[in-house]
C-alpha cells in the first residue's frame, strides 16, 4: 500500500513539473518573436483616439477579459466585446477610431470570422493574436502577433493551456509596455484602484484632510477662550495657531485646554483671557499635503510620548497651515492604527 502511495506521489509531481515546464517554455518562446509587428501594435494603440476593444470566444474569451481588465487598470481605455453579442447589436459600441484586439488560437473560429469583416467596414483597425499567420483571421488583420506553442500542457495536447497562458502573457506584455510609455505612475494606478489596498497605500493626506472653512485657524494674539470656541465648533479637537505672516507657530488641542484648567493657579476668567501664544504647543509635528496617509499613521505612532498622537497640522512649503488630518479620518479609510492608549487627550 505504501509502495502504491509513493508511485501516486511520483506521478503527480512528475505531471505537475511537466505542466509548469511546458507553460514556462510557451512564455519564454515569445521573446524571440517580438519584432516589428509588436512595435506596430504599440504605436497603433498609443495613437488610438478611441478605445481598445478586445474580442474572443471560448477559453480565449476568458483570456481576453483578463487582458481587457489589465489594460483598463493600467491606463488604457478598453472594453470586452463578446463576438455573438456583437452580431446581435453590440457592434454599435465600435467606432472607426477604435482598435480591435482579436484572440483566436486557430484563427478560424466561426463567430470571429463572421465578425471581423463587419468591423473592417466600420473602419476600426484589427490586431490579431493567433497561432496561425496563414489563417483567415490573420489575413483580415492589419497586424498579426503570432503565438505558437510546441504543445499544450495536457497529455492529450487538446485542452487550451499553454496556448492561453502564452496569449495572456503577451497581453500583459502589451499592457506593461503601454504603461511604461505613458509614464503611468503609482499614483495614477491608485486613482483607478481607490477601494483596494493598493489605492489606500498611495492615498495622500490632501485627499482626506480638513481644509478651507473646516480647517481651524486662530491668530496667536487671540485668547484661549476664542480658541476653545473654535475647537468646539470645528469638532476636530485642535486649532492651528498662526503668526502675523500666516505661518504656523503652534497648536492647541482640547487635551491641552483640559490640562490647563486642571493645573491652573489663576482664576478661570484670567485663564480664558490668556493669549494663545502663551499656552500653545510650539513647533508641532506637521505633514505636507503630499504625504502618504500610511506615512501619516506612522508619524502619529512613532512620535507619541505616552499616547497616540491623534491629529496633525498639514502645512505647505511656506509653513502655512492648509489643513488638519485626524486619526479618525485615517481609520475610516481602512488604515490600521496601533492604539495602545486612549486618543482623547494627547498633545502633539
């Protein structure tokens, strides 16, 4: 029984390794085929005034949908068009400004062959990915990218495996080259993925900070009483203090005010009339509008003394306070904060 089990394990690992080797070879064999046709494809897409419309059927259709998704997420406007649906009205989405990317391993799929001549009449350029340069699809295309594999990964050499892997890899290659040529940045990527971890990791302070009328600012010559009213009305637990030049000279938090009242040796009316410059926290920790929110969280955690800093002034290059970012804003956006202590009375 143990001997039989060993044989089974051996067969499984042998087939698994062989499958990966075949698919790996299918991808690596594409490298020598990158030629002038590939360059034409990139130039065509970069100069396209419309969209890239990807169409395919069967297993190639699944690959086509993935290529469409990759193009869209990396800055190339694209849509997927099912060949059968196209012949029943969806052709209306195609214009003469579009480029049609057609996937068909054989280049002879009936639905594709019926569709392509109609697309040509509309005036859209056709790029095909196929294993046969002499196929009907290839003859009808403006540019052909040939993807030919020695064999499929399955033992019967029938199931689309290595061929679809290679087609997908070529689609990824097109998308990545376009991304690079368009100087598509991580922040551009984040704009298209605002709800995911990638987008959140590239979110900037300026995207969520309290600005304008919501930004609590007071002159350093005004009184503590006025500062307290402003802290209460804005609801952020802090006020930015500015000097005569409009530059940030300090902050006062609601925790600072409470501690002043608890430790005050003077009468409350005298304390209320104290200029804020006499009681403010000078040289507070600040961030810039372009600071990544994930870095703002790190600053709040790393610079604490006893408790987590919960609010940071946001300043421009001239030290003018242009906003405030609160820990709750970051938490609402899904950032994880290590809160070992309470947030409600920390100074900056």
